[in-house]
């Protein structure tokens, strides 16, 4: 549910227009590189709810649709919202940015997170899956310690706050991109682009005692939106 983000977290099909907005991220893991969606094999794999939801939204191809072939294709002001990691450290040598709003645009640089998932404590590719089953909250803390960012938990205070880095709700918003008059209805937008999925953490959350909630407060949702019902999955 909270580990996707995959897929950029909660930013969806509403147009992210050619903007001059600043999209600063909380890069918790010092020295982490941006690896791109190819590094998010679990969430971007076929059949994964988060990844499938992401692929249906404009974020997954907003650079191609809005900037590619245009005079703004390399415009720094536009790349801040239509691309990922502009001006940041990218694992692939020579890359100035990653096209489109990829998972790391909302979830932070993923190189250290990727290492943990692939070889937790040097015990192989299945080690993290085991700790996730046996001790899901420790597993989640490990993920956050490597740089995983989730709005409403350890990043922006709310999901909406993160979305508003590159979106606006009124035509007279001071941050509105001058090249479009489209606005975002956040409530409607979140319903469409809610890519949370129930995982071990969500199941364990329902069983937490008051004492455990205090213990794990740093990694529990602060934004009540994250406690709302999950979006129904499509029938196969």
C-alpha cells in the first residue's frame, strides 16, 4: 500500500502542464542515486496493482506527451514537473533527467532501497521478503531508512501537499503554469489515481496495540487520507 509508489505516489491523470514550479524532494538517504522505473521491478511488474494503476495515468508518459519534440523539451522549469530527478544524482551516466513522472519523483532516489530489496543484510534476494512477513514494521523502517519517501508519513505532511508541488486548484493560483488554465480537483483526482494496495503492513496495522502504535509512530500514516478505504481492484 505505502511502498509503491511505484509508481510516483498519488500524482495522476490530471494534466501536469509546462510549469515553472519548484518540485523539491525530501532526499532522506544521503548519496542515493535515482535509478528509474526499471529499478522498481516488483511494483512495475505485470499484474502489480500499483504499477498497473500508474501506467494508466498521464504521469507515466507526461514528458512524451507534453514536452517531447517541443521547444520546452529541455527547459529546466518544465522538467521539474514533467520529468524526474532533474539536477539530481542519476545512476545512469550522462543522464540529465529521467523522462516522465516516475516512481522516484514522489518516493525519492531508489538506489539504496533497491539494494535492500535485492540483498537484505547480504542474505540474498529473498531475505527482505522474509523480514516483511515476520516483522513488517521493522521491514518498513528499513525501507524508510534507505530513502523511501511517502507523503503523509515521512515526506510532505499530506498527500495533497505533495501533489500541489506541481498542480493547483484555482486558475488564479500564484504557482499556476501560464501555459494552461486547467486546474485539479484533488478529491476527484485522488480517487482516480489512488494506487495504494493492501500488503503485510496494512494487515499488521489493524492488529497494533496502543503501545505499539506509539512505538512505531514515526512510520504510521499522519494524513487521514491514507486511512481511507482502498480503491477496488479491477476484476480479472
